[in-house]
């Protein structure tokens, strides 16, 4: 899902909770109305409130009604207590007391709405719970080429500033194992999530399994997987080249995903340990041409010693 779809899903969930809270309150209220004493006092309160409003509208002094209404409400509370109920039982119990499950305070999103969007974005991202690093953890001094590391960090920061947009629809990070490709993509993904961009982080092995599911699945399952790969704002594919290859599935479906995302001007970032020659041998001419030869692709090679051996 993209950000708009996630926001709509969250909003619909909030509104659904609102309707459910109000329905449950109505059920309990009508149950209370079966008690004749409660029904009578409830009507008396409503009549007194209406009469007070009429007096106020005519410009009269309605202060005398305040004490009357208070006494009636106190009596109502006692009647409810005799029924093992309270006033809260006949009022909607909203999940959020601030916005009363509307999602908004005035024209501003309530914190419950924003927190739910943030949570949904992370759940949609496919990032594991321990993948929490951001650009604050990105130490350029650990890289052999500090200038390149600074440029890489600036690239990531610019993508975040632009809300997941970039002049190219495809970015390819090449480099040997341990040079920091996955680390950078983890940092970038979390930074994008913090500004509300819908990211999907897909390790290549899992990608291959999902593509096979797409190939073999029902129409409904295919639609769900299309949402995962095509509709997200930014798709990150990590370690391409380490996954099993399924004939007539892996390269073909990956090609289709990339083509659609380029057409929709949606950013896809791929990391791989493969050289261009290895990539051509593994995936064939079409995918190689799309990724390595396309004007829509920015290709960056990280030449670095193993970051895992360095002190962070």
C-alpha cells in the first residue's frame, strides 16, 4: 500500500471504532429505557434542557433550571446504580478521549490518527523489529572513502526531504558483502518511515518466495501482492542475487514490477553483490538492460573494506 491507502485504512478503522462505540452505547441505553423509572427521569431531563434553551433564546434568565437539571441527573444516576449501571454505560466509550474517534481535533489530525499511521507504515514496511537504525547511526568515518560516504548520506537525506522521490526511478547499489549496503538501506528506510513515506523493505530471498506466490496464487492473492510491490511509495530490494531463481517467475515478475514502478515514477532501490557480468548471466538481457543500461537508473558502487570488522 502507498501512504494515501494506509491513511485511508487507518481513518476507516478509527471511524469504525466510533460507530461501534456509539452502537454499543445505544444498545445499553435502550436496555436502560426498559426500566420505567429511568425512562421517566430521562424524559424529564430532556424536557428541562429544552425548556432552558427556549428561555435563553428569548433572552430570559434560565439559571433556575440549572439546579433542577442537576437534581434530575442525580436521581438518574441513582436509578442507573440500582440497575448495576453507570452513566458511562449509556455513553459511547471512545478509544480516544481527545478526538472521540473522529481522527481530528478541529482541522488537525489527532495524535491517535498519526500514531496509528506511523504504526501501520512500519508494519507495511516489512522491516524487522531490530532494524531500527537511522542516519544518526551512519558514521562516514568508518568508510575507506569518506567523501563517497558523505555523498551517499547526502543522497539518502535528499530522498527523505523529497518524500521518497528522486530524479531517477531506480537506484542500484553494488558492492561486496559487508561494505554497508544493507546498513544504508536500513537507515534510509527508517528515515523515510519517520516522515510518513510508505516503504517496503524486501530481502531478495523473501522477494523470490513472494514472486512464486504471486505466480501460483489466486486473483485475490495476486492483487494483494501487487499492492506490496507496486503500490508502495518506495520499494527496497536488498541483496538481489542471493535468492533462488524460479524459471519463468523470478526475472519475469521482477522485470514487470520495475517497469510498472518506473512508469508510475515510483522509486525502487536495489542492492546486490553481483557484478554487471554476473547479473547478466543470472537474469538475462531484458532485466540487465533495464537496470544497468537504463537512463532511469542511478548506479553506485561501494568499494569498501568490511564494515563488520570496524568499531562503530
